[in-house]
């Protein structure tokens, strides 16, 4: 069914630039209209269950950012992959299935109230397509396959113990496992790929299923960040060779930074001079930082499709610089795993699925530059 939906939605007419621009410019007003309409419904407590209104409002904001990216990039295939995940996640947390058509109809009405008919019509056409496949998204939500990465057999026991320690909030067990598993910076890549990355996918899946709370999920992420910081202090030494300068950051508005941290540490372990900027770096500050030095590579990570527009804006600015001042641009993160074609649409040079692939890509670029 997924492939059929992708084929069908990809056949929709492209969104005219003026419609995509109008959606982006009026986004705040549209979100407020949707919030007001949904909040005033007599059946709202049935639609969102025992969840606070804030959770619904956050979804409306994220939905608007997501659709803005879909419209600007004409990335319709994202709908077939992202909407079942949204249906599944919010339903598992108590939202009724009927919340979704009610929410979508509110967006249609907000568009009709806000924009001229000829500007709104192409956008509404996409919403009508989504509404017509409500039952399909429910079915896909029930068979949704979470993102997984299985460790190789020799790491399976360590992975299982690490997941148990994370879910128990056992900091000592996490750090002890890391210390036994990694004795040199060169070992970090295998540990990240076979323990940390699949463990975080497992934790995220348990949160989406409602098996653990937001607090437990946040604690697991914090434990991983603390563990990686300890590893960095203990294992990282100045490189014997200088391979070049890399800036690694999570995308603007992106607060999932563990993947970016793994990429930064793996590159530094292989001899690159890395400036790691962490989560949610504002676009103007990121651009100023990259332009202030002779940067060879800019690596940006994004887990969620809501932040594609901010990445595109950063890349567009960089592509306006003189060619010899432009770094190579590498994108990574969950949103690009199933849709690597988005990197080209955003103007990047390539994508990397994980920290090892990021190192390989950086080495490939370095060798070509030195030829």
C-alpha cells in the first residue's frame, strides 16, 4: 500500500511557488486559526483523550512546518511515510482516530479564510488527497515498522545490557559498559553503530508505543549524552595528522543531537579538526561561524521532517558564496534515511546514513581535493 500511495501522491500537480510562499508567510495565522477552531469543538475531549491542549497545539505547529516543507520542495512522498507515523504515535498516546480528519478539515477552512482562492486551491488539493486516504493511514499506522538497526552478533549482549541500563536510568551501568567496550578512540565507531544507535531507536520505539514516558525517554537520551562526553574526555587526543576542518551541528530547531555527536566524535577520532555546535544552532549564527574560517565540510543532522526548510535556507545562503568559500555539505539523520533524494533538493552534496559512512564520505572528498 505504501508504494501505491507514493505513486499516487507523486502524480499530484506541483505546488506553484506563490502558493508555497503564501503558506509559509501565513503559517502563524493558519496555526492560530486551526488551534481556535479545534479548541472550540464540543467533542474535543473525545478527540484528544486525556492529553493536554498543548500537545494538540504542538502537533498543529509541527504539522504546519512539515506541510510547508512538503509544499516548498514538492516532496509529496514524505506524506506516505510521515503521516502513518504521526497517526500511530498520537493514537498510541490517546488521540482518537477521528481527530485527524477533524484537524485536516480545520486546515482546509483556515486556508480558505486566509488566502485567495487561486492561491489556496493547489494546497487544498493536497489536503483533500490526505483526507481521502484517512482509512489507509490508519491501516499503515497499524503495520508501521519502526526504524531499527540490529547489532552484529558479537555486540548483541552489550546492546541488550545497555538498553536495560538506559530504561532503568542506571548511569553507572551505562558508563561501565562503555568503558569495557571502548578502550581507544578508534573503537568509537563500532560502539556507536552496534550499541548506541540501535539502543536509541529502541527507546524511541518504546516511547511511540506508549511503553515508556517522555521523562524516561529524556533520561535515556541524557545518559547517552553524558556517557559520550565522558568517552570524549578520556579517549580523544590531538590528531597526528590534520585532515581538514569540519563543522557538525544539528539543524536549526532540531533538538535531537545524539546522531550529530556521534558523527562529530567519529570524524575527530579519524584526524579531522571538528567544531561541534550541538542542537538547534540558529541559522544566522551557523552561517556566520562557517564563513569565519576555512571550513572544508559542513555536516547537518535532522531527525524530523519539520526542519527541512531551515536546512534549505542555510544551504541556499552558502551556495550564494564564492565557489572557493563553499564547504562540502553533508546531511544525515532519520529524515534522510528513506528519502536521500531530499539532500539534492535542498542543495547538499551528499547524505550519510551513520557515523562510519560520514567518515568514509569525508575521506572520499579529501582524496579528490588532493588529487
